[in-house]
C-alpha cells in the first residue's frame, strides 16, 4: 500500500487541477498534507530549505529578466513596425500577409518570447486586414495563433529556461539545441501557406494592381532596414553572447532587458508610466511562475521522500519497457495533458517524475528537453484551453467565431506533431549544433 502513495498523490494533484483549483496552492497544499501524513511535523523543517534552494538558483534569475525584456519590447512599438514593414514587402504575393505574420512571429519569438503579447499584437493589427482582403477566417486565425506561440521553442524561451533547470541541463545548450527545430517549424509553416496558396487559391485571394503599387511606394529601403535592424541587434546581443560563450543565459537576459530599455528609449516610447506598467506586469508574471515553482518544490520533496521516482523507474525497468516506447508514452501523455492544463503545470508536475527514468535509460536529457519544449508548444494551441486561442478570440472581430479558431489551428498542430516526430527520429537535429559550437 505504501508503494502506491506516491502515485495516489500524483493523481490527487492532477484531479484537483482538472477541477480548476489554483496550481500553486494545489501543489503546495497536497504536498503539505501528504508530507505531514508520511513524515510528521519534521516535514516543516525540511520544506523551507528545499524552497530556499530553488529560489537561490541563479539560472532562474533569467525568467524575470526575459519577461521584462519581452514586455518592454511590446511597449516599444517594434512589433507594429515589423508587421507593417513585412506586410509591405510580402503584400504583393498570394498569401503574402500570412507569410509576413509567420516571419514576424519568428522574429518576435527570438527577441521577446512572450506569447500573449505577440498573439494580441498580431491579432489586433493583422487579423482585420487579412479578413478584409478575403482571407479564409480559419487560415487567418490559425496562422496568427501558431506564429504567436513560436516564442515557446525559439530561444530565448522561458520554457527552455525552466526545462533546463529541472532536467539539470545547461540552459545555453538548451537554447542552441532548440534553434534548428525552431527554424524547421517556421519553414514548415511558410511551406504550408505557399502550398495552400497553389492548391486552394480561394483561401487567400491575390492582391489588386493598385494595392501592389501602393506597397511598392511605401516599402523604402530605409524603412525595411530600421524595422529589421532594431530587433536583430537585440537578438544578436542576447543569443550571440550565449552562443559565443561570452555570457551565461542569466547574464545575456540582463543584456536583453537593458537593451530593450534602451531601444524603447530610442523609439521615444519610454516614460514613467510605461516603466511602471512593464515592472508591474513583470512582477505579476514572475510571481506566478515562482509561486508554482515553490509548490512544485514541495511536491518534489514529498514525492522523492516517498521514493516515488525510484518506484516509477524500477517499475518501468522491470516491465522491460524499451526507452523508445517510454519516450512515446511520455510524449503522448504530455500532448494530451496540454489539452487541459497549462505548460508550466506540466513542466513542474510531469517532467520531474519522468526525468529520473530517462536518466536510468541513459537518454540524452538535452534532446528530451527540446522534445518536451516542442510538445508543450502545442498546449498553447490545443482546445479547449489553448491560451493562444483565448488571447486571439479576445481581440478578434465579432464575425470570427470560436469554431473558426478551432478549425484553423488543426493544420498547424499537425505540422507541429510532424516536426516533433522528425526530431525524435533524428536526434542530431538537436545535438549537432551544441556539439559543433563546443568543439566536441
């Protein structure tokens, strides 16, 4: 009976989350109850040390810094400038607006990584224009929602920071390893839109001659350079310093936060109100993450104290479950969990439980981390609780229905699953670049 307690505890947390209880309080509350039942009052002597050890992790300092960078860039107006410029460049092509949304989503992912801000900005600016030009609502909403979530896999990504911390893998290696899969996903989105334009031209009507002339007159070289140069400088400062080994991810996050502050100042958008708003939003988002992290630390302490990780690893090894089959099982569970709970909850509940098993199998945890990040990206898109769909519905015109959003996102989820399978079959897509940069 004692051997079943860890799994009963895990099931209790999952059930309470599905019933809608707050994540941090559920994790902390269930852990305290089980901790008292199993270890007695001495449990409270261990818990503060465990939480302090987590909060003292310098790597996690990158979380508020990257959040600050993303929110500050949202206020700077860089996203709007990028969208306008890309629309001018690609507007004359069939599907040009959809292509520009994907490219801007990738650039914003590499410079901000804040999914909500990216989806809302592109939804407000691009969706009405796409609908006015005759784009199929499903294609327009699906493209915006999928492109807005690229910040989950393209570094710098908070998901990669959290996964690196839990899996005990270098966050710098996580960033480098996720680069090729992230770019593959962007390329797959672009190819899908181009192919759809050939096969079903009715979903994205071509642009009139007058509009083409209007685009050509507006798209000056100076406008293009200014729109691209600003975010690219920041991307090079952050990712370049990590990839070159000059700065750690935490130090690079500080460079990014300071760079975003300067760019907002140069754009003449910095004011005391803006700074106050950015700091308030950063504090709110960071507090949410760290409250969940404190609850997850308590959960991990009790679960491991009951030898839950060892019991799970022994059960799988004794069942002669092959590493490939276990990996497939974990990927399916994470994908299905993404339909109902948030990516942060999945990271802090499921990943610490399965990580020791992957270690026992001798599997490369860097590869596992990137696979999990790709899988978790889908949780933003899968109904009924896909956060990107909520963000987009909140700013979409009235004629755009929830069914449009759900139908529109299906092809992009299929593309994500295909890319995930490709990276599972070819692990070198993740491991090659980190090894090449480290000289191994």
